C-alpha cells in the first residue's frame, strides 16, 4: 500500500508494478472515487509506504 499527495489531496492505494511505465512515472486509476481525470499530468508529492 502506498500513500502520496497530489494537488493537496492525500491518497492511499495498493501498489501494482506495470512494465508499461518508465522510471519516474506513476499510473493512477482514473475514475476511481477521489481520483479525477483532471489529475492527469499532476506532480505527486510525499510518495511513501502507507502505514497500517
């Protein structure tokens, strides 16, 4: 589970490794509650392992 902030919003999501992304890229599941398509191209801050 990862925790991160994007556009001032903190999210917690399970980690899934994708070979389709290059180093430094993060893919977000657009359309899930709390993850709006307007976040496309946004910078992610505070990426870390989520604490239980």
